[in-house]
């Protein structure tokens, strides 16, 4: 007899979604081209592509990093010509980062190979199943954008968000 309580249907669904998203993420990472940018660099480029020029602190907060931990990433992306750094209007000390044309190209190249693999995988599904996957993707994207809970537990300690 198991000592853990039985999971509710919602908890079972949450566990199934987590497993599927983790598995799919692993498969998609495996499809990245050789020599591709690392995940953190891709996240920064993707953020700037979607939301436009942003302050380093805004990007760090959105990516759940401390600004200092992304300093090297920002510097490497700038050195590679993938992002630019400019002044922030009304704040002489502040800066805005923006994706460059080369950054957009790098991001599109990286996504293209993974999208091609996923398109081939979707070919095994019916049109109705593909539509369900598209709807699920929209819902999952919404879940990913959901604000954190007021009480977040990390590494065994609770902290206020």
C-alpha cells in the first residue's frame, strides 16, 4: 500500500503536462543546429524579438535571473553583433538593449530546424489533433506567463514574491 495520498485529477493533469513539456523541450533542444547559441542567449534574443528594446534588469526579471548573472551573456551577444546597447530616454545611467538584424537571423536559424522537426512530427497527427495541439500550446503559453504565486518555495525555504 502506498504511503502517499492519491493525486486529484487536476494534480494528475499537472504532472502529465509537466512530463510532456519536459520531454518535448528535451526533443526540441536535441534538434538545435550544431554550434547554436546556448539557451540563455536564445532566451534573451527571443525576449528582445517579442517585446522590443528593454532594460537589462527587465530582461533578467522576465527570465528569472539576477541582472549580474546575465552581464556576460549581454556582453557576448553585443560582441557577436546580435544585440545593441543604447541610452535609455530620460536616464543617463540606464541602457536599453535591442536585437539587431544579425540577432534576428540567428534566432530564426535556430528556430527553423526545430520547427521543421516539429512540423514533421505533426504530420503523424490528424488535422483535428493538430488543432488540439495548437490550442493546448496557446493555453500552455498562457500558463507560462502566469504571475508567480505570492509564496514561492525554493530549495526548502519560503520567500515572498
